[in-house]
C-alpha cells in the first residue's frame, strides 16, 4: 500500500477519533524477526483483560454485557437509544473501562437504565455474562448503579487535594483500605539505607479483610494468573526466535518475574532490558506506569512491540551520546546533578502492536525503567515512536486548528516550517535526557512526593527539553536547521498549556491528569513570572483570546529557573513545595476562557482525543505447520477489532 493511498482516519465519535498507523519496513525484516514480532504481539494481546480489571472491578462484566447486547440484539438498531448504547460501548473499549481514559470521570450514558434492561430481557440468558449462581436481575442490580448513578464510582483516579485518594478512586488497586493505611503499609516495608530499593506494591492489589491488610500479587498462581499464563506461552515462543543471547535473557527474566512476582527479579529484568541495545526488535510487556494509581505506586499493565527505525535513530543517538554535556550544562544546582551519566540509550522506533495501557490511546515516547536506583546506576532506555507521530501529523493536516488558535501568520509560518522537527526533538529530549537527568539526595524516598510525584516528574522532563531546544549546541549537533526553530515548540507548548488543552476538559471540571497538570503548571508559572516584562501575554482580538510570546529568550530563562526549582523539589523530596506548585498552577481552570476555547474548538468539528487501531498479523505456514511468512493488513474496523480481541483474548 503506497504512502499516498493509506487511509489514516477510521471513524469519529464522542470526543474520540480512531486512526490507523502504518508499519513501514515490516516487509523488509527477516523471517525470524517477523516471527518474533508475531509472537510478542500475541503476548501483548493476551494481557488485555488485566487493564480492564485494574481500571475498575466491574469493567469486564460491563464490557461483556454491552458486547452481548451489541452482538445479539435483534430489535431496532437505528433507534436513538441503541445508537447511544453503541457509542457508550465504543467509549468503554477505548478507555478500557467506564471512566474516561484521560479525564478519569465516569461516562454519562446517552440511554436509560430502563432501555438497557428492556434490551437485556430480549436476549437469551446463555449470551449474558452472568457470574456463577447469578441471576439476570442480580446482575442488573449490581451493575446498573455503577453505570448510571453519577454518585457511584464517579472517578477512576481522584487527585483532589485533602481527600482520601484511595477511597475516592474507582481504580481496582485497593479494597477496604484507606490512603493512610496504604501509605503506612508500604512505609513499613522500606529500609531507609537500602541502595537498591524495589518498587514496593508495583505488582499487587492491596486488600483489607477481617482486619488484616495484605497484597494480592499479580503472578502465576496469584491474581490475573489466567492471563499471565497465556502471556508466558507466547513469550516462550518468542524466546526461541530471539535475535541474540541478550534478548533471550530479557525474555527469560520477564517469564521468571511473571511466575514468581518477585520485584528483585523485575529489577534484574529491567537492567537486562535496558542493556540490550543490539536487538533491532524490542518490546515492553508488563506492569509499568503508575498514573492509574492515585498514590503513584501500583503499575498498570501495558505492552508495545516495535523495531528500530535505523535512519531516524541517528537523531536520538546524537542526543544520548552527548548526555553528559547536557547534564553538566543544566541550570539546576550542582548538588542535584549526576557526576557521571551512565547507560543512556535512545532510538526512534516503529510500533508494530499496542496493547494494555498503550492502546488505543498511546504515548509517543517512552523512557524506562522507572526505578530511580536503576536509572542512576545503570541508566535508561528511551524511545520515540516515529510512525505514530507521523500518523498524527498526517491525519491533522488541513484541519483548521492552527488557523483558529494561532495568533498570527508569523507564528503559523514558524509552525509550518519547524513544528514537526521541534515536536519530535522535544519528545526526544524529554524521554532520552529529561527523565534520566538529575539525582535524588541520599536517603530521599523515591515516593516522597506522593500523589504529586507524576506531575512533578513530567514537568521536570518537559522543562529539560524546553530549556535545551534553543541552545546553540542543538544547531552545532545538526539537530535543528537554525537558531529560530525552537520558537515553534515554545509557541505550541505555551498555547497548549495555557489554552488549547482545555478542549479535553468538561465544563466545571479541574485539570486531573498528570501530563495536563504538568503542561498547565509550566505555562501558567511562566506567564505569571514573566508578567512584569510581558514575556508572554494573553491577548484578545476580535473577541477571541490568543497567546502571544514577546520575548522567546527570556521565556527560556524562565523555563531554566522553574527547572532548577522542580529538580530541587524532586532531589530533596520536598512534598509541600510540590503540592503548592501543582495546586497553584496546575489544577484550576478559568471558566470563561474554558467556555470560549470549547466553543471555538466545537466549530472545527474535531475530536480532542485520538487513538489507534492495530494492524493484523497473519502467519503463513507450510504443510508441516512451520511459519514461512507473516503478512500484515490494515483493513480491520474498530468494532471488528475490539470484538475479535474480546473473543480471542478474554482470559479473566
């Protein structure tokens, strides 16, 4: 399929747009590499149900109930309530549950409980997802409040200051415990002088039953065993076609971790994974990011399978090979800098499959592992996902967004000329160097910033990238074409942080998600601290608000000052300073500006959130059952893919 004939957009509903991504270069891989990608992709898809359950204890049964209705209902499928039910199901698929994937608020169904009950009654009992001994009536009584009552499980992750974040969050990481009990449970396990602390609680659900608090560990023989066993089957196949001994060891250690649940083994796996820089095919599979836990400890399940984009990787290798220079010239206090930056590797990858918490909505860059001690001793591995960025850019061309929100032709020309380059470069700097920069002072708890840790960490990485984009070093290294290019990223970042990301928030709500809080925090802090010199201004023209940057050089100075303070907060574990910064700049929304932005955005008929469908890999076999090729296709539709995944990978 040629580049020009490829259709990137699939469909649009609610606030979502579904896209496709190409996997250029797959056909040129060796048979062994194609087999490896196929096996790892199957391992990725087998974990799908884990994330649904992590996001909420009723999600799997609700999904299966809605799928039964969607598949078997024989009444009027053109009626308004049925179409609303269809949209609701598509949103549940997209968010891996009944709460918005980004805002974390529970969806409001566009149909009534009475309608759903009537539809359910029309279905044969054998197609309904009844639990053992459960009647249809009992199922409805259990699930309907969860679906329809706005007061029941209203938020998947609550970050409201001063509330019990565990008891007010619907995510299924805790049962019967308070925030104070959870924090005390893990604080008691930590040893202050441990130079290699594991990430306590990362792979378990914390439960209080009969007065006793204990962990339900996610492993073979423990919680999620049925799915984990299937993942292991495919990982064992992948091990037989690994590219080299280092990759085989990575897979072997991951299997050992899944079997034992031992967090020391997970650390050994993480170190082996980051040191494997020779393999062209790579993957992440497991419990990785902690944004879904209000306390930032428990990790959601995700997977991505990918291979290196050799040409584009030159850019990230240039950055990572100069990591020590960037660390030494950072504006942060010398006490918080790494004397020796170790093991930083970076590459641009082509995604081959997305799963778990990276599907359908996904990151465009990843920096792992998340363990602070591993980063400081062994380094980190960063990726920028080139084919996804490319798909976003191609799908957005000519959609009218810049014409509506960018201040003038001067800024628009900057964006047209440089934005694709500088946006990728900011992601590279954020992932390759930002997350890997700086150090904690001896004895500082990696979880000291608690609920604000994720926001502060994302702000630190973003600011590192923003500070260095204008540096003469970037031109010298050939990473940007000239000294003006950085202005494109500065403008789009400030416009997004101050205004346009508000399209993702419902009227009357505050900013909840860590990445959004980080961007608003940075933009509003810079606006306020540059106010006297009018470094950045919000200006109104013809009744519309715009962002205008008057002094790009001074804006860089402001970014450097904020980076220095945020690194201090992180290095010292200063919780109160983190809380003040996040609550003052990152959370609240100006309702008048918000209403204006929403109205202007609506007129463009765009969806603020985008996600991807995966390609389909089909192994071709000979008479003996041996794989002789793996074919890739891009024709599967959204509902078609989701129903197939539910049919073929429903393990819990």
